[in-house]
C-alpha cells in the first residue's frame, strides 16, 4: 500500500477574506477523503501554521512544526503581507514523514471523496510527479452543509496549478528559492521542479478530483503586484538553475516558459513596442494634419 503525506497551511483571517468560506470546506472534504481512502491508500494529513496564529482546523489533520518566517524576512516590500515560503512548508513535511509521496495543495482547494484513490491510481500508472488541475464551481455555495451539492457540480476547467504530487525521495533536489505562496508564479516554480526531477510527469486537466469555490483571482490585485514580481524573479532563478532556456524539456509548461522568458520573447516585446509606437505616431500625425487642414 502506497504511503501518502499531504500538507496544507491554514491561516487566521478576518471575515472579509474568501478563506473564511473556503477553509472549513477544505478541512471537511479532507476528512471525508481520508476516511474514503481507509484500507485502500495510507494517507496522513498534516498542517503547519505560523507560531503566533491558532487557526481552527479539523481533528485528524496532524500538526507539524510551526513556520517562523515569511517572505517579509527575505525581501523588502511596501506592503505588509505575511506570505509563507513554499520551501518552509515542504521542508517541514519532508522532515515529518517517510511517506512514499508528498502532496501540497493550497488551503482553498477542496477534495472530492475519491481524491486519494485517484492519486493512488495515477501513481500505479507510473507517474512519479504530477499536477491535478482543479474544477471551479459556483460561488453561491458557501456552507459546509452545501458540500454534497458542491460535489455534484462538474464546474469548469482551471488553468492554474494548485495541487502537486511528487516522490518524497526527489524533494532534496528541489530548488524553490524564496518563492512565497499567496501570489502568482508559485505554481510555475513547483511545476519546473516536478518536471526536471521526474521520470514520468503529467498535468491532469480533466479530472474531477479537486474543486475551488469561484475564481476571483485575488492575487492579481494591483496592491499585491510586488509579491508577484518577487515570485517572478525567484522563478527566473529556478529556471536558471535547471538551465531551462538552454535545456528545455519536451513539455508544454516548459515550452510556455521558454516562450515567455527566452531571448526570442524579448525580441517580440520590442517589436510589439515599435508596432504600438508606430500606430500611435500615425494617429498623432493624422490628428496634426487634420488640424492644419482646418486652418
């Protein structure tokens, strides 16, 4: 029987946060999925938190050592967001377990009852690292009592990465830098590590195994842009470590990153800039000529 260790990081939030709705649903669906897997897959669920926080969490999810730093301790920001480093979370999981596989999911990702059975099936198919893309369901369902209806919604595909499964034995090779969760590009950082340290990797885009309530993309808010730029810089360091641009693997994620950050990308951006500038210059000239004609 395959041993799986799954970690999340719950947080204390005020009533205005979408996590007020999402976290209790995540905890309850994790409990249900753990029970559903009994006798089929050996699953242990863990959580880590900040040392000065005490979030409410369901019984059965085991505590591992607290987090003691945030992204604010490794870089300067104008904002005051206490965002965790993904490395700190996964380091604690690695030290806490000898499981065959490790799973990280965002704390707002809920599980279908058969989630761990699906993970086990994928592993038995020979995949040693993979991502399962979530389904996005309606925002109208917000209570733990609504979970059966949430299960019943097929939802819509989502392109982002928020559920990662990989061999524990590969983790010491991972290069995660100071990438923080709660902002963009963390999924790309994890994906690059999974891809370059796996023998058989895949992103599963059509599985109804996890879900998320709504798709507000709060991390794209302008006041959080500095954290996005920080993560983008960390992603570039990770890409440099794996020599992604010079040694791209045959993978759609890697191809997209090469297209986005490779030297050809800069040429295209410069060309697009000249095209836009040219169109603007033509428009200004046209206006100027019309004013001369009016005189």
